[in-house]
C-alpha cells in the first residue's frame, strides 16, 4: 500500500463540510438577525461527525437493508475475503449481503478493526469467483486506505445539509419580515449541490486509488476490469431507486447504483471506461 495523502484529504473534507454548515448558519443568522443560528449549525456539524464516526457502518448497512451472513451461509464469499485479509495482514471484516438484485458492493466502518463489507444478491449472481475476488480486493483497499470513515461522514453530513437546504427552501425560517426570501432559496438550492460536489471530489480519486491498490492486492487487474464491465451493464439493467437515503451512500459503492438513466452531471464515480483503461494498462493492455 502506498500513501495517497488520505489524512490530508480527510481533513479537507471534514473542514469543507463543517464550514459549509457554518456558512448556512451565518446566512440564516444575518437574514433573521439571530446569531444563535451560527451556534446551532456549528453544533449540528460537530454532532453529525461524531455520530457518523461511531455509527458509520450501521447507516450504510441499514440503507441497503443488508443482513450479516455466516461462513456457512456464504462459504465462497467468506473464503475470498479471508484469503485477501490474511494476505494483507489485516483483521477479517464482518460480511453482509443486501437482498437487492442491482449488482453492487461497498465497504463501511470507522477503521479496519471495525469494518464491514457488503455485496448485493445481484453481484453474486453475475460475477464469477475471479471477478468477485477483484471486487472484494477493491473494497478491502477502501478499508485499508482509511477511506471508509471519510466517505461515511461525508454521507451523513451531506444528508444533514440536504435536509436543511430543503427545509429552508420550502418553509423559510424565522421572522419572514426580516428574512431574505432570495437568500433562503439560494441556500436551499446550493447547500445540497455544494455537499455533493465535495463528496464527488473526494470519492472519484479514491475509486481510482482503490482500483489500483485492489488490483495489486489480488495480483489480477483484469479480473476487476472484467467485473466493472459487468457491473456497468448490471446497474443499467437494474438501477436502484434514487431516494435520498441511497443517494447519500451512493459514493461508497463500487459502481454508480443509479445507472445511465440517472447519471448525474456531477457523478460521484469516475467514468467506468476510464477505470477499466487504467486497470488494463496495469496488465499491459486489454486482454479479452
């Protein structure tokens, strides 16, 4: 594993998200002439970060309705993860399966000692063992690169920002005679967008990092490239519904879970063809 400066990236993400909440509080305070909102939003940012730190795994797992599985229930899944974890010299994470048929996978948890890996029923049906090994290597490297806490906190804080923005846009706040309706609308529109842009900037680079490091862990970059091709076709055929809970955790998944029909202008995932091209380059070019 090489250093991807994730400590610096994490600090920038935390600072950006907390700062955005403080700016929202400051604008509301100016519009309502009530400085208490600055303290309220400061407390929200700190509280959200601490809550998501201790509950990051539960938030994502619950959103996907996933259940923990035993080795007897998923022997091949267990065998692959155990092999890769032992190879990396790291503890075995908890393993979950989500009942959805949309093929995807993600890792969550605050550190390698408290991590979980989740795959969907759909991904287990379309990937062979070699391709599944490539995907699980990618997810484990998210854990070992310490990406998971940052992604989980980003998802939690973005959820708060989105909720606050929607609340302000549709209901207003404080004394309407002293508030600025245009400012409230701008906050409602721009706060969720800013949160999404921050998530996108972090998660895109981390997907490339996890692809590269996961391929090194498995020693088989073409297996992951093959899996990514199948995943892109699979999520396009069976995309997840774009409800807010899933949108907030989508940047944690190996593939954009909403498919090409709902590709957003500011996607949290790099283009699949770019990821595949990089992996093929690691193996000396495409091989079919």
